C-alpha cells in the first residue's frame, strides 16, 4: 500500500529558497551599490548582469518558497550527493592544481568511472572539451583561469 508523505510544515524545502533569496539580495545590493547598474552615456556598468540575474533569482525564490509548502519532505539518496562531492573535489583540486587541470581530471574520471563510457568516447569528449576551453577561452578570449599552488610552483 502506497502512502503519500505529508508536506513538511517548515524544513529544507523552505530553507533553500530563503537562502537563494538572501544570496540574490546580496548580489542586487553589490551590483547596485558597489559596481553600478547603468550609466547614461556608457550604458550598462559591471553590476548590470548581476542585478538582472539576481532579480530573476529573487522572483523565482519567492515562487519556490510559496510552492514549497505543497511538496512532500525531500529524500536524500546517496547518488544525489555525487555531484556535491565532485564540486567540492574540483574546488580543492583547483586550489592545488588550477582550474583547467581540475576540470580535465574530473571529466576523465566522471566519464570513465561513473558513466562507464568507453575509452574512445571518453578521449574524444575530453579532446573536444579541452580544445574548446583552451582554444576559445584561454587563447582567443584570454580568460585568466585560476592557477593552483602546484602549477605556480612548477611554472614560475
């Protein structure tokens, strides 16, 4: 016999939209106060996109908060934590190795071990992604990706 879980009165379903709304408020405040929104002659200032995106986030957070009282309490299966753990590992590896090597290692490990792709599919995907990242972002646009401690020690 299936039982429907009753909605939780207040819990994670409400905390996440509140946290997202608070984060949106911080970005709106920073965008308007510190970076500026619009200049009459120059157009958008550095705070323009953060304010626009944070405003949309604030609106959707309000909708999510009010809709959250209709949903059942969440469950937390172990497989759902793999992405959270991988993000934490990428952040740690970025601190040590740099962003590009961290993403490269993550991509190889995720495709080969978690997705169980063949070596051919893994290496082709890896080559395409790295060509786009290095070719477009590093060489063409000159994006300064973070370099880790080990990268700085090796390439001084």
